């Protein structure tokens, strides 16, 4: 059963009685554990979560293989040992960021804000003072939802697009957390028009540029050390929404327990760009954020699934990190 109320404006998660069935008890146990960890002091929980994350990363063989393959293509200049270390640190960072999001949901902004440092916040403040429509260009990082939640907690109307998770309970919990301080969620399978409508009505948009949407409407452009099928949608969005595009990326440091949120200047150069230029500029912004902080990126995604004619899909190459 669909676990949400759906209309032509937004996606609203709805609790289903079926979530109480025994098949979901394991999920509830995990949710309870995450909630408990959110109340632990960060100096205690972050080392614990790093160890648990690295251990889970060794067991999640499929996800680990995808991450290693992505890094093999994207950062070929690094040694195998260096890429493996990035993957380990990625799995350590993931639960730290997720529990911080849980802390924000359960304990409120006051508990988290003292550990948040904005870099380039004056850009956001200027957009607000000028009454500008804004679309944030946000690469897939593990702490990706937190900046939007923080801005919503300050009263800024936020709107985001997302993919539904396959597990309906986790989809319900995650999207309920995202909406904790208000804002709108738009499911990708409902199309892009509701998102456009929200931005045109003053909601600041949250757009993730690095998903693989297939070859039909994408451009094959450089992406780190390889290429990627990239949808040049942000250029069209900024025109139809009459919005400024602001790159943003959160970085969670498990050693300092601080969330650094980096904001870059508006991408006004996209207004007259053609599609290949648009796509490449989007990827450039991803690279600027991720290269100094590769462990923050969700390398487990099938980022490179769509290839040029004649090129084999990386994840189908059985000689690369063969399954054991």
C-alpha cells in the first residue's frame, strides 16, 4: 500500500497500520537504536558509529564493490589502498551523519546548531534579503538533508525532490524526519511540475544533480577522471523558476563532531549556456566539493550506469573487484 497522501502539490508521509506487523519489528529496533544514539554525547557516539559503520561496510559487499568501482573510474590517480581507505571512511561517516539528522529531528535545532559552521552563509542571507528565488545544487552527501532542515527551522520555506525508498516503513520515517520543520517533499515519480510550482511560489528548491537518469535526455560529459550521463536540467529549472542556482555541500567531521556547510556563489553563468556546458558545469561543482572530502560522497550509488554506445557498464565488469 502507498504510504503517503498524494495530491498535486506535495508528498505527505502517512503512517500505516501494517507497519506494526512482525516483518517490520527489525526495522523498529534499528529506528529505536538510532533514536537512542541521538541522545548520547557526540564524543562518545561518533567513535562508536565510525567503528560500526566500518564493520557494516565490510559486510555490505555489493555496496562496497560499487563504491570501489566508482572510485576506480573517478579517482584513477589514487592507489588501491587510498581508494579502499576512502570507502572505509565513507562507511564511518554515513551513520554519524544519519544520527546527527536524527538528533536534529528529536532534539531540535538548538542541540545541533552549536556544532554547525556555515561557510558562505552571507550568500544565502543576501538571496533572502533580495527576495530571490533559489535552487540549491546539492551533491549526494551523507548529511545532505541537514542543511535543508536547518533552513526550514529558521522559517525558510523549502522544497525538495526525492526518490521513494523500497522499504515503505523506512520511507515513511525518513520523509517524516525531512518534513520535521516544514517544507514540501516532491516525489520524482510525480514529475517535476510540482517542484517548479513550489519554487515559483517562494519555496527554496533542493536539487541533487548527480543521479543517473539514462541517456535519452542526458549529456555525456566529464566527471572526475571519467565521464557521466548528466541531466542538464538545472539550467532549464533556473529559467522556468526564475531562480538563482546556489551550490551547497555539507561535510560532517567525526573527529571534531562539527558539520561544515559550504556555500558557493550563484551559477549565473548558466543562463546562456548550452546543454553540454550546463551538464559539465554541474559536474564541476560536484568535483569542487567532493575532491577535498571524498569520504562524504555516496559512492555506493550507480553513478556511472549509463555509458556511451560500445562501453561496458562498470558494475557488469566481473574482473573488477570480483564477488567472493
